[in-house]
């Protein structure tokens, strides 16, 4: 709508999450204010964002992205996962954008991670 050519646009993908503290439990933390606490590498999600650590995973259908919330500790985490990365990659291809970039490769799992999803979507199109 702003006149920027599609071939000049690159979509970003996060191989990490951002954790916020003191986040109200309203709407399971979504769209609530908070204070930045720390980053979490994708390869550590299973351990750090587990249900045994009090986190519940949710999906925001507006942004097509997941988030996690720990109501007891009032922690909210935004991140990309395999589903959101797949949707972003398909969007880039379908809209003929210039590409998808990600930060940071060392935050991904060593196999079957987010980079693998990007590659699989690209190969299937």
C-alpha cells in the first residue's frame, strides 16, 4: 500500500524468543505490558518453556505466531516456531518477496529445526 516493491521486502524470522516479566494474565498475557527479562534460544524452548515450568502455549491467529504464558510467574514469551516459520516462508514465496532472513543460526536446533522448515518449504514450491 505504501508503494514499496515486493522485491525490496525481506521478512524476518526469529530463532529465539523474548521473555517479558510482570505481565498481566488478561488475555493470557497477549497485548499486555511488561518488562523485558531475557532472550531464549529456540534450541532451549522445550526445556525452558515447558509445561513443567508453568508455561502454556497459545496461538495468535492475527499475527499467525505462537506465544507462551506462565500465569503463576506472570511471564510472557513471544517467538517463532515451526508453524509460524512455515507460514512466513510460504508468504514470502506466494507474495514474491525478496526473501526471508533469520537471526541467529546458532539458536536453532542442530537438526530438524527452523532452518530445516524454511528449506523444506522452499524445496516444495
